[in-house]
C-alpha cells in the first residue's frame, strides 16, 4: 500500500469512526456507567468485532454474506434484539451514590464489557457490507494481500480506539456532574432511547440487490 493510498484510507477511517452509531452510543453508555478505565473495555470488544469483520472480508466470505438475503436478515435481527436488550438494561439501571464521600461505583466485568462491544459490531451487517464496498478501493490486487489487510486492520483499530476513547472519556466526565438520582435516571433513559433509535435504524436496513 502506497503512502498516498494509506493517507486517504487514514482520513476515511476518522470519518467512519466519528460517525455516530451503535458503537459510539455503547462507548458513551459504558463511560457513563463505569467511568473511563472500566468502561473502555467495551471499546476493546468493539475492535474484536471489527477485526472479525475485516478477517471475513479478507477471506472472501464477506461477499457471500453480503449476497445472502438470509444471512443478512439473521445478522440484522440479532443486532436489533441485542440493542433492544441493552436499551432495557440501561433503562433499568439504578442511580449511584455520587456524593463526595462515596467511593461506590458499579462494577462491570471486563470480559462482559468486551463481549458486549464485540456483539454490537458483529450484529451490524451494514458495517460488513459497507467495508466490503470500501476496503477493496484501497487494495492493490497485484501486491501481497496479507500485508495490505494487516495495515488496514491496524489503521482502523488504532483510529477507532482513539475515537472511542474520546466518547468514553466524555461520558465519564459527565458522570461526575450527575449528583442526583433524578439526573442519573434522566441520563440512563436518554441512552436507552438512543439504543432504541439505533435498533430502529438497524431494523429498517434493506440489503442492496446484487
């Protein structure tokens, strides 16, 4: 991959990662509930899902899945149900004691948060189809493919980790301002609504005929 091609792809990665989506909502939700360092495990899980999608495309399976209406629908509705599950969980989240003399915070298990992020990315067929359309434009078919896909994967993961760190950190700072149960409930229900919105958008996706 030439430097010019990589720079173009690097810029595209920032645009893709900064675009609000289920991953960004999940990162902010995790930062709000668990703080930055604990909540950031969700972002690591998102990257595992991203790496799986890139591997699927590199292996040539992505084209098959994109062309299969059944596979598209199965992945899509799995994603919808999971986002709705997260919405219900966020809606039912209890307020925390954030008084100055309190050190109590909810404990989110790292592996559980990673798995949550992983499922969010894996359950989004639109991301797979989108990458299937975009990634080949930056691939030189006459050069070794493995090195190019490794470069693409590393670039996407690093950029997305930085962006999700911003989303998680921003929400973690908001956490310090939510001192009353009413404020926390309001914020939890706002994020629940965002998860429902993401699920609704995912449910309306239609596979582009091939």
